[in-house]
C-alpha cells in the first residue's frame, strides 16, 4: 500500500526541463492546456459580465407596475 | 419519479432556487476532480508506448469531445420535453446548455488538431469523425444564432427545439463514424465494459471526465439562473428575491426566501 501511494507522488520526469519539453510534444501539450483553461475561464468571465449587466439594469422595468 | 422531478422543476422559480444551491458545490466538485486528474495526467502516468508524451492530450480531448456530444443530447432531450409538454424551464435549460456545448465542441476540434499534428502529421483531415464533429460545432452555432435572431422568446424556443432535435441525428454518426468508415481517427479508448488503457491512465481520464461534467452542470445552472432572471423580470418572486439580495450583504442569506416562495407555490 505505501508503495502504491508513493508511486502517485513520484513524477515520471527526471527534471523540470524534461517535464516542460515532454519529449518533443511540449509544444503541442502546453498550448492546448492553456487554450482549454482560457476558454473555460472566458466562459465564466462572460457569465459574470452578464450577471453584472443584469444587476445594473435591475431587470425589473417591466414589473414595476405589477408590484 | 423522473417525470415528477421534471414537472416539479418546470417552474422557473423552483429551477432558479435549485440552480442557486448547486452552482458553487458543482464548481468545487469540478476543481476537486480536475486537480488530482491533472496531477495523474501530467505528473504520474508514464508515456504511451506508441504516442509518447503527446498522448497526454487525451485527458483534455476526450472529456471535451464527450461533453460536446452529451450536452447536445441533453439539449435535444430538454427541447423534446419543451415541445411536447410546453414547459418553459425546459427551453431555458436547453438555451443554458448550448454555449457550454459550443465551447466543448470547439475545444474538441482544437485539442484534436493539436493531437493530430504530431501523431498524424496534419492538423486537419476531412474524415468522417472530424467532419461530423465540425458539423456538431456548426449546429451549436446555428442554435445560438437562431436564439438571438428571434425577438419573440416563445418562437425562438420552438425554432431552437426543432433544430436541436434535427441535429441530434448527427450524434450517432459522430460516435459510430470510426466503426462505419475507415477513418484516420483512432477507435474509442473507452467503451461500455472495457478500456484499452492502464488503470492509472483510466483513473486520470475518468477524473477529468467527472470534472468536465461538474463544470458543465455548474455553468449551465449559472446561465439558467441568468436566463430566468432576464425572462421573468416581472415575476413577483424574483423581485422579492432581488430585494432580499439588495438588503443583505451576504448573497447566501437570500436563499431561504427563495425556498419560502417555492414552498408557497
């Protein structure tokens, strides 16, 4: 069991440069991860913007007379 | 049981309250799954014997591709429910899912291209899997364009629902394309009952897929809250909720008011 646990903490790379290089595939792996992170974070930024717009307009003009 | 749940949350007020409760826990769940998933994917799992280190793109490409299809399936389902039973919340849920599905469809294409270049020597090829995935992305764009083009929300709901249902025909084509035709794209890494990968790779992949699910659910619930707030601006329950939010510095304190309204309904 301790062996199995330590294997989850042991990196496959000998040094950080090798980790970043990923053989010759680092040029493809890292930009892809960055694009995914930016896309998902961007989606939430747009959602937050939409929420702020909604709050600032209060969204209740039509309902004012009904109250 | 399931149909009772659907009709219970067909009320925008109940759906709004449910979404408000679920967004944060789902976001935390996505993070809790993504962090160990990325750790296993990038740090622990060894290189693939054939594809080298570049295979690690699998951990983002597969979840993105799966979510692009599952989200469309969910959209088609809610569209069907909305068309048949005229439940307003169904259309809102489908609209809330569409942008996230479009993001995942685009990510599926982009991550696939970044995988294709080192493995196949090309960013793009017009084979069945890639072409049908591109069609799925265009279906999402068409859905969103149709939604924006219609001023009348009821008309937009119907038009989008019909497009979602028609476009669902493309889903089995995407899934079975690697079996039906001779494609450059490799076969499925995961299929019911079997996985063609080492256990630690499978664990990493399942964690990333779980994170993508939780992210999608959180994002869709957040968006459906906004859609409800935009469409139901005149509703008293929503105005009461906004008053509660304005009076309280702590947004969480307003939730019981929503629950109270829901229990009154």
